[in-house]
């Protein structure tokens, strides 16, 4: 979106999302339907399920088929302008058995209704310490890519939406499964947990479940028998 284009009120998108959700699973958005209008944005991200206070780092750990996986989710004080909107920069670093395997820079912004939007990422994989592929990188407004929603302002069971939309590159989708779960991870026990089911039309057999606690964000990621759990909060 050109920075000089007039913003459409965020409420228009929220009404459209409710209409989709009201018809249940059959109304899951399709690529040709995903054209969400952008509203006005604020300079902080304080959504209860996806807060991004600068200086905070969430640390996750779990076992995978490749070994012990660790992921750090660092909220920086840096910003990036995407489609004329100021987004917060979040850095993710993933290691397996202590070896760096991926670093990605992610861009998030919150509208004035409280929904958190995902505007893209720059991803770099590593093999034996050597930079490798940047596959999966995308930026909203470039090559037809559109922003997605990483967290709704008022999640309701059955809601479904694209989290990222770069056709053929990144098309992750999510559906709200529960807003009242209780989960225990090494960092602690949490109630009122939001759980989502996530998948991609690009990899239809790859399904994940993610759990979000109020005031923290993601606390648990499950894929089959693999669990990536929150183990530490810094800052």
C-alpha cells in the first residue's frame, strides 16, 4: 500500500472477519478472498495474547527429530516501515544441538482495534555456520504479498484467517480452537490459554497447534509428538 493512500477503518475488516467466522469451518478464507483492508495503526503492540514490549526475549526449548531445539524470540527497539506502516522488528534465532540453523527478522504492527498484523520476514538459514537459503522471506506490498493477522483483537472459537500471505512462498493460516485451556510448561502454569491450529496450503500435511497465554504470548508449540515449550522470559 502506498503510504499516501487513505486508510480504511479497521472496523471494516473486523466486520468481514466476523462474517467469515459466523459460517464456521466452511468459511475458511481462500487465497482469492484474502484482501483485508488496513485501518489506522498504533505505535505499540500490547495485545494480551501477543504483547511485544521492547527488550523482552522469550526462550523456547524442545526435542525434535534432529535433536534439542532452542528458539529465542527477541523484541527489539527497532522499527521498519512496511506499506507505510511502522512495524516493530522481532528477531527469531533457532539452534539445534547448539548449532545456529536459522535467523529471521519479523515485522509486526497493531491496529487501533487491537489486532496484530504480520507484515513479513527476512529469513536466513545456516548450515555448519555458513549462510544458506533465504527461502520463505517475504514482505507485504512486494510481489503481490499481503499482510496477515498473527493475533485477532478479540479471538473467538472458529475464527480462521491468513497469518501471512505471499502466494507460493508463505501462506500460513490459523483457526482459533479454544480460549479457555490450561497449559503447563517449564516457565509456569497458565489458564485462559488461547489455542490455535495452524497449517499452510503449501504444506497441507504439516499441522501445528500453538498456545498463547495472556501477558506473555506464545508458550507452547506442538507438532505431532514434538513440543517447543517456553522455558525462560528475559526482560
